[in-house]
C-alpha cells in the first residue's frame, strides 16, 4: 500500500486527512499524493439559446487560489520525511478523486465531503473515510471487520489486509440473521491467517438493526478502524447506499471506515 491519495482542500478535516496519510506513509514507506480540484464548469453558464458564458474573473481567481494552495502544501511537505506530489484537476471533486484513484492503493477522504460513498463504489482502490477530527495512526491497535459474506465485504477485506497485518487486535463481526448468505465468516478468518493476521470471530445476535448491532460491537471493542463493504443500488442514484453503509457514513462518532466495492 505505497500510493496514498488524499482529498486536499481548505476544510476543517484537512489536517486529520494529511496527518493520517503521513502516519500511513511512514509505516509502509509510501508516497502521498494530494489532489486539488478546481471545477471549471461551476464558472460556465449556458443561456436558453445555447450561448455559453464563462465567468472569467471568478475562474481565474479560483485557479490562482488553488495554485497558491498547491504551493502551500508543497512548502509544508518539503521539509518532511515523506515523498509527495500535488496534482490539480479541473473537474468536480468526485471525478477528480476517481481519476486520481486509478493508480492509488488507498484514497483518504472526510465523511462530510459529500461523495465518500460514491467514491468507495466507483474507485478502483479502498477508501479510508475519516470524521473531521479523526487522525488514524499506524500500526493500528484494534480493528473490526464487518462481515456478511458478500463480494463487497470480501473486496474490503482484501483492501484492508496490508493495514491489518501489523494490527495488534483484529475482530471479525458477523450479525446472525435468519438467512445466511454468501461466504461464511470462517473464510474471512482463513484469508486473514494467510496474511499472518490472527483474528477473533464474533457472531452477534441482532439487536435492533444490523448497523446498530455492528456499531455497538465496534464501540465495545474500541475499534480504531471498521472495515466494511460499500453497497449500492444502481436503480436510483440518489439512494445509492443501503442502510448499513449510509448509517456509518453519516455517523461522525463512528470509527474511521475502510470501504470497498
């Protein structure tokens, strides 16, 4: 996990994202890429007759501001011990991060960015989702894996394996339901064992909803990270995520998430 992509901006969560990326890069001898987006289409309007107008002064000011931000990040990181680069895109934030993730091993975003779940579904790498003040340090002390036997859960587990290898305490959580589907949790344990990760299985009686059951267990175990699949329903885009994914993406008090689809 050497190539680390970070959502870059001026928001309150930037410090947590950057600090987390630096901790991870030092742990794996990785490289940090900061992605800055300047969506040009925000400054373009089309009139009812098909004419196109560009708010040139506003666009030039936005580009200049983001150039200055890129220089500021470069100055901040130049004195550090982690290799880095800063890339700039002229597309919407989600499109920029998807493009940057093509050759990334992990992408780091904030819960309140507005597209964390979409990125987890569309990116070709696992996505680490943090709340504003959450800084994740590596190696991890405790991690939980939410396992329901789905392909999405398997993808998340594969993506998390490099982070779990040096974790001191790993727990696989599966909520007992009336109809078990997919791969059994013992498959997850075997996979982790092949990566030299010893994990403990917890079969949880459902208390309320599945997401509430998982949240209570993760809190009780003191998880630094919760690994889970990102689920989607392509039929209706605005309701892309099922209850479990949506619950943990919206809960700012939940542990950091590692999601994959």
